[in-house]
């Protein structure tokens, strides 16, 4: 019996859902998603299909988001985002027209600043490595260390058609009932077409050190009343530089970033607490929310329910 990676023939098509309910439409992925804007809720819709070695997905995000996690085990994932906003991966702002590569060797740390559409082609590791070596004549591991995967600007329209075309073929149209699919031929066509759009570009990766250190400090300070002046002083920079770094690379202020982290931390704790023994105000104060009315309003704006409702449903 063939050793299949993904369940061949599985079709995924979700309605627009909030971040908690969309996870069940992402087989094999491990991630935590948070919205990246306080003023509007984030909804996600996913479409995709599976062959024995490939998971081909399309996701629509209604607003900005932050995502951390891992792709399916023993895979290589090529991701491309259509957006007018900022794409920041691992504290580096990614130019438009560049593909992002996810592997199990690196945790995904992705921030997008606007409404976007993201395509992911997730390939079983051995099949990807063999195909990459055959096409480019060099090992993928060596390439991934010192090359970016770029798209020729002249081919972006055709690349767009390639991505949407495969989703339409399997998800929108589907295969005729009772018909057989030559998945080996489909996989070769997908992988050869994908590689045909790519050129390899020498690069020195420039992770933004200030952004990386600031984010690490904020993540470690959820339960302290950390002031931005203290954050800047700790990093040895001005508050203006701190503000500029977040706005330029994440399209949000450090204050908004920290508040979003804290709101999600409150929600996680409320969802795991005993309603009979827990007061919302105690958890809110733990995460430096001192004005209960303002906190409750911000919470409901993001999650669509009050903190008390979250606690009752735990």
C-alpha cells in the first residue's frame, strides 16, 4: 500500500470563521493566531485540496493578524501573500514578490498588516528535496541558507493564474463523480510549474535586531505594568525609534502590540478557569488592565463576547 502523506482527495472549504474555529480546517498545522488590529475582528476562510505528497491551500484573512506555529511535520511549505500591506517574517519585512519558506527547523513568526490572501503549497519533505535537486541542480538545504526564492515581476500575473487555477480545479469544480485522478501527474505538474516561476537570488538576511529584542521583552512583560519609556530605555534606544520600528515593520504601535498580547492572555486564562472560583477583574488586573470598563469594551470588540461570557463557557 502506498505511503501517503496527506489524505489524497481531501477537499477543504470553510466559511468565514473566527480564529478559534478555523483551526479544524488546517489539518497538520500547529499554530496560534491573533488579530493584529483592535478596531475590527479577524475572520478567516480556507480552501484547499490534498494529493499524497502535497497540500495546496488558499486562505483569506479579513484583517491584520499575527501567527506563530509550525507547519505539518516533515514538510517544506512555500507561501505567497497577496496584500497591499506589510509582510513581516521572523522580524524581517519581506519585499513583495518574494516567497516565504516554512520548514520544521524554524518556528513560523508571521505578521501581516492588512487584509490579505495567502497561498501555501506544503510538500512532503523527501519529495520536495528530490524535486528541487532535480530542477535546480543543487540541494535545497544549501539553497535555503543563502538564497531567497523570488518571482520574476513579469511572471506574477501567470503565477496568480497558476495558484487560483489549481484551487478552482479541485475545490470549486471538483473531479467528476467516479473519475480517477492521476495524482503522480498532478504533483509533477504542480511542482514543476511552481519551480518554473522561481529564480534564486543571493541575499544577506537582515533580521531587525531592535524589533526582535523589543518583541521578546513585551512577550515577557505581560504581567507587569511596563511603560514604553522603560522598554526603550532597556533597549538603549529612544521611544521615537521604538515607535518607528513597530510602525514601519508591523504597521502598529508597540502599545497596541502589547495590549493585543495581553487581551489574548486574558482570554486564554478565562477559558481555562473555574467560573465558580474566578473573578474577571482579578485576571484583568494580573495583565495590567486597571480600568474595567475600557478593558471589557476592548475585549468584546476583538472577541465578540464579554469576558464574563468567556468565563461562563469555560
